């Protein structure tokens, strides 16, 4: 009981610091001496930042803190900000910033600019002058772009196995990662649930010479061409069946059906293996690539009657490079976009980026990425992104480009894996990490059984010229997934 009374007394004292009461002529209590800040916002100024007035500020009355939990974009100028403060009939609101030796009364100078490069002090004086309350105002600004690709400071390793790497192609197949390689003169398959875990390596006993660059996998079948363009199929990556069919290239796999390109004389056709009953190969557009295109990405949603399949880039029948995005609806291929610069061997995968609306609410967006490739002159390091399912594309900002310590490349493979944030692997090599920005912290594990998972991009191999393959795996993510605002 005594403990309860003590807690009640403490609560009443706390409330008293915000609100005091007076008696009117009839003896009734009238609230008049509040020192509470009920609202805070920045004033609109498009020369500093669009929608500045919509930035949300948290008001922590108990600890006397005012701050924006979602930091302003990197580079925002906060040395001349105006703000709105709402109180409950305060007699004075005294502001002290790093530029002022003495406080000024906000109620008399509401349009005064303030240097908020460092925290400011706000002193609220109640109506009667008997009570005062100090608040610390902090305007947080990102030290790094929150959507920067965090390749740097993560880790890298060699692909599994020993010997000189001559070729590789890595795919995700039936919940496992399948890494097909040729090392020296041996053809290998390495499988794992995660790139950082132990790999199960099998030396393949093949009756043919595989062209791993041609390999494509779906949910139910893996396919590859040999050095004579004969198609082989497998359901486990170890045992392969000769179809005795020749194709120019494999586009991708849907279920057990393999989309291919075949040639008859000077003409090229969209074909399938096995061919459905009544199917007739369709003549390919002169703009459609016959080789060198990306792995096929499949997109599905409740609103679609058939999965949508896409490829990017490649080389057309006349030998020219293209950067076009082509889509397949289950029956017909169509040119969807031609904004990406021409290349072959582009790496095409789905990931996420972030969008902040006019009210500073940040949302996660499904995003398609096209990374690198080879043009007629060199290997590329640029990244192209689309946030609207390939309708429009734009070249990513410099913060999303591959950092300089990762070599430009084409024909790399990408697998995305969810894993706890800030994990490192003892057997992997490290690159100097970027410092965690002020105002951010590492994402903690929520409990021993429930962890916050981050999608990490694992990039396997890649070539700087045809026939020269990097024996490397790189991992990376986007900063916003690894940092969170001050609570």
C-alpha cells in the first residue's frame, strides 16, 4: 500500500509540471498554467525541401524531447529553418540555438530563422509565469542516403570448389541454391540452403560438354544446351536427359515447359519443349534477341491469369545489341520498354527500394533491377531500376551504383537470401565498412527465436569479357534495411 501511495504521489508531481490549477470567483478549478507543447512542425520552404511542413515530429513530454524519427534526406540544409510551436496559453517560448548566446521569445518572433545544425533548447513558460519546462529540439538528417546500396563493407568469398574457374551459372531451384561450375576440366554442382553455409559439391559425370551460360531453371525443371546446342534436361541437376533437340538458346522455364528459340534457314522462331499439342512455332521479331539476354524473371499476382515473364538485353539476329525489355503472357512475346542502354549478359532480378510520400511516410516498393552487362567496348557497372513492373526504367542514382572495388561485369548470377541483419562470416573476406550514421543503430534480433531478417543480394561470378569468369561471390543490401531511426 505504501509503495502504491509513493507511485501515485510521483504521478501527481509529474502531472503538476505540465498543468497547474487556479480557483475562479466561484471556487472552481480552472486549468491555466500548462507548459505542454501540443504540436510542432517546420514551416514550408520549397527552397530547402519540398513538403517540409509535412515532416512528422515526435513530442516526448516525459523526457522533454522533440525530434523527427524519420531523418531528412542527406544534404538537407537545416541552418535556416522556421517552425510552428503550439502551446496552451504559454506566456513565453524562449528559444536558444547554437547561433544565439541569449534566448529569444518565439511568441514575438514567430518567423525568425533558426540554425538547427545542433540541438536547440525550447523553454516554455506557463501563463502565470510560475512553471517552466525545457525541451530539446533535434532535427535529424541522414548522414548517408538511406536508399544507398550497401555493397561496401560487407563481405566476399570465392565460389565453392577448387581449381581454375572457367564458367558458372547459379540459380535458386526448389528452395536450394544450385551453383553449376566448370573448374579446370571438371563439371561440378554445388548446392546449399544459403551461400554462407557448407556447400554439398558433386562432380558431374556428363556425357556432353555443357554451356553453363545457357542454363535456365524453373520451379520443376533445369535445362541446358551443350556445345553443339543440344538440349538436356534434369530435375535434380545431377542426372541429365538428352532430348535430341537442337535450339539456338533457352529463354526460360515455366513449370515443366521450356521456352526456346529455334532456327529454320535464316528465320528464328519462338518454340517450346515439349511442344504442346497443336503448337506452331512463332516467327521472332527482328528486334527480339536470340542470345545473350538475361535470365528470365517471372512475376505473378492475384490479378493476373498467367505469370508474366520478362527478359532484358541480348543480341538480335543481325548481330546488334539491344537493351529492350520483353514480356511473355503465356502466349505471346511483346516489347515492353526500350529505355535501357544496349548490352548482353545483364543481370536481371527483383528486390525492393523505398518511396517517401508528401507526408514523409516511407513505403517499401517492389523494384526490378538490371545490373551490369557487356557492350561492344567494355564491361558495365551501371544499375537500372523500375518501380512500376517494367513500364518505365531509370538509371539509378550514383548511390545505387556498384562501388569501385567491385569490378564491372556481365553474365553474373544473383540470388536474394533473407538473413539476420549485420551478420558476418568468419571464412569470408571483409571490406572496410562504412560507419553507421549518427542517429541510427544496428537492427537488433527481437528474441532468440524471432529475428529481423534482411534481404541480402548475393552476386556470383560474372565476366569482364566472354570466357573470363570472376571466382567471386559478393553480398550487399540497401542501407535503410540495416539502419533504423532513433526511438
